[in-house]
C-alpha cells in the first residue's frame, strides 16, 4: 500500500513522455471527492473536472449554465481525493472568451482556489491570445478542438465535426497553433478517426480523443456515461463498462422492500 510520500505523481511532463514512449493516456471526468478517490486509486492518469458537471451533476441541458464558482467548488472536492492523477479543470463558458485579461484572471482563480494542476479551454485561433497569456502566467493549458460543446448554439448540433475539408484544415492549423502557444495536450472531440490520426502524428504534444478513433495518444470518457449512471446517452464512441443505473435501482428497490416488510434492520443490525 503506497503512502502519500512515495506516490509518483502524474505531471504534464509525464504525459509528454508517455506520448514519446507510445504509452496511451487514460482520462476520466470526476466532480466529487468520493469518485475522484476511487479513480485515483484505480490508477487513472488524468482526472478532468469537466464543465459536463452542468449536465450530469446539475441537470442542465447544456454546459453553458455552469459558473466559475461552481467549477471551483467541484474541483476543490476532486482535488481532495487525488494522490497521483493529474487534475485538469475546465474553464466554463464566459470565463475566458471575452478577453485575455478575464481568461488569465479565471485561470488564476481556479489554480489558487482549487489546487488543481491545469486548466482546459475550448477553441483554436479565436482564443489563442488567452492561451498564450495563461501559459505565460505559469499555468498549464490543455486545448480542446473538434466538437466544442460550449459552442453548441453556434453549431446547432452535437454531430461529428471537421468532416468537410475546410473545417478539417482549420482544425489542423488550430492544433499546431495550440501547440505553438504552449498547450501541453489537446482533446479532440467527435472528429473523423483519420483526421485525428493525422493531427496526432503532426504534433509533439499528446492528443486525448473522445469519439476520435484509437490513434489519439489517450482517451477520455464522462464517468456517468462509462459507468452507466446515465443510460439515456449512448453515442457510438461510448463503451459502457457498468450499468450502475440498473444496479443502483435494484439495490434501492430491495432496501425499500426490506424496510416495508420489517426485515431491515434485523436483530444483528440493532443495538
């Protein structure tokens, strides 16, 4: 059993070394202490405190509703459960788009108030000045290209991005721009596998795919999807490893039956 002192922590540099060595990077979302602790103990490389908390924790239709304060709260909870994994925190919608000064201030708040290790933000050329400024402030940045959920009302759909050559070419250029601006990794979401392979090969920094084929340097899934807590969302890219919705429902129904039938608590469960 490892102690706090001898745990080898994953850093942004570790991810670069993993890409160079051809070792795939595992990443999952978490939003609270309990699950973060489980994922960290299981050996996950990266834990993303995603703005998907807006959907899966708060029940909102999109990621746009979540605030910087709410992201900070979720990240604080997650960081307390982590010994080894790299913790990445999403900058929420509205906390970086308007100008680089606001972007840097938002990133600094996240780092100071959560003890997280890095921030993530969506977009390419449009946000490059903000990325440069955040990196200059000494804060590691993970980029995010392809399907960018914060731009849902601009795209109007969650369909696969960059199928047309014009958008694919912009994504290629944006990926190189992000690398040049100092990003240490880039999430590629819901783009053709061939394009993701091409971009991953062209970069020195790792790519993390979600619905982008297996040529990316790592993969990320939302915990609620992967564990089957939410069975309504079943895109092609999702592999569901558990059906917690079914198991939890069954367990609670059994508990209800035991209470109603006077079976719980029994003599051995009483004082």
